[in-house]
C-alpha cells in the first residue's frame, strides 16, 4: 500500500512540475539496465571465486585455520564465506546467505548473524569503486580505510546486539 501511495505522490509531484514522468522513468530504467550489465561480470567473478575457494578446499582450510580466532570471538566458522564476500557484492553475499540457510538451517547462529550483517552493512568496496569511478577519482586516499573501519564497527555492533540484546 505504501508503494502505491509513494508512486502516486511521485507522479503527482512530476505533473505539478510539468515533467514527463513516463519518459523520465523510461530513461532511468534504461540507465539502470546499463549499470546492471556493467556490473554483471564482476558479480559473476565474485560468485565464481567463492565457488573455486569452496571447491578447492581453500575455504574449509581457512575456516579451520581461523576457527581458534572465531571461537575466541564466539563466532561460528561457517560465517567466513559471508564475511569475505559481503564487502564486495550484495547479491553474492545474498547467495552465500541462502546457501548458509540451506545447509545449516534458518535458526543457526551463523545464519542469524549473517542475516543481521546483511541488514546492517553495505557492500563497501563495491560502493567505493562505483562512486569513486563515477567521478573519475583515481585515489580515494582515506575513503577505503574509513569505509572498512566503519563496516567493521557495523559488523561488531550487529553481532553484539544479536548476542546480547
């Protein structure tokens, strides 16, 4: 219902400003499709990388190697693939989350934490590359460091709130 009200509001506001709403929508949709086609190879590469890491055994080796750290932090080791892909790809991390839910169950600690992280974090590296690339900025200087630090803080507080609130 809210979507219908919002759409009616947008059409009404456009009509009051004498904007051809349909043409503006069509142009926006065309730009969105161009962006989707530009992003598709990177998404496929990210998903393929996770599949290669899982298939070759490197991912399970990394999970076993990081298990002492994860257990000390009281995190399930199955969360590692999600933590690796989330800063890079939103749809890739959604795919990893779905796989995690299929394998471990919707009520598992790993799935609950991944779902909390999905809602409280952003695809930091992807957004940075998109925004910095769109303004043709060659050096992000402190953007990457600050963005990753904020993503880490967001992840920590999401997990803390899930565990203790």
